[in-house]
C-alpha cells in the first residue's frame, strides 16, 4: 500500500487531526499563529494602562525590593532601590509572553534575553530592547502608563 492509499483509508478526520497538531506547533503562548504586539487600552478616565492597589494581598510581591508580578501583560516590579518599574511581558527576541524580573533586570525565561531597567538589551537576545512603561505612586495606588 502506498502513502496515498493509506491516507485514503484514514479518512478526512484523521487527516484533519494530523494537520491541526502540526499547525499547533506554530503558535505562541496566547494561541496566536502569527503573534503581534497587542495594544493595551488605557483607562478612559485616568489614562492608566494598569492600576494596582498595594494594600491588596495580590500585590504582596511588590512589598519587597526585587519582587514582581505580572498583570494585564505587564511586568510590574519593585527594583532593588525601592522604585516601581514596569515593562511589557512580550519579549522582543521572539514574541513570547515570558518576560519576568530578576537580579534587578528584566529577563525572558524562554531564551534568556536580558534587559536593563530602561529596556536596553544586555545580551544578543535582548538587542531589540524592551518596551518600558512609566509608573506613578499615589498613596497606596500604583498606576502604570504608556
């Protein structure tokens, strides 16, 4: 039996399953086949991309220097000097949502791209830089702006 005859015996359902599983390997973490940077819409009243209540237990990682959290595709961290910083979670090396914060720099866990707090690449994988956001603290409310 040749390949063509074999595929005919499998039927359309099996052919679809094989094709679908192959295409699934070309997607990113969000299921995008051709990933693009997705815009985050600012709050129409405040202009903030993200607002964090620092008294909420969900924000506990931001209580210590070097801590971070990820919310709405933004990495928000408290640097080692106690300043709040923020960047996109989308790495510029390959568009994967894998950027975290460690050792006072942004780090992509997918391929090891590294970026300083200003978004400048610190290694070859980080050479395209990283999108950085402004932060503002008002009492216990931390806001992130584009």
